[in-house]
C-alpha cells in the first residue's frame, strides 16, 4: 500500500467511507477491472435435525490499485455504499497470499 492511486473509489485515497460489516474471505477470481470476487464459508446449525449446514457466499468487491489483491489471497473486505450495480464492498487489506510467493 505504498503507492498512491488516483481511484475515486479507494477508501484510502478517494472519497469512499467504509461502514457496517467487515468480512475475512478468500479471493476466487480477479478477472474484472478493479474487481475481485471473494468467497466465504458460512456454517449454521439446523436445530430441527441437529446438523450443521454449510454454505458459500460469493461477493464482488472493489479492488483499488494501491492494494491490488490477486487470486488466492485472503483479504478483509468492508461494506461501503453502492459503487456499481453489484459492488457494495471494498478490499481493505491483504492477510495472506498463497499463490504469490
């Protein structure tokens, strides 16, 4: 995060504010321009059957050029106002990268 970016939707250098939830998830796609798809696993208990239900949720998030998350990274994303039709999250930081070594 040393370089400065000119992205108006960057939460560090632009005018977007992060509010609401923050999620730690893994990047499963980075094919879009300044967009990554992150996937998180959700476990919940089904009381009737006393079993655990496992689901996955895929969320598109804005990827500022100063952070530049790649495929396989574990990132923290934060909720923002709507950036586009599908994006309402932005990448805050990179925790761990499995592919980049």
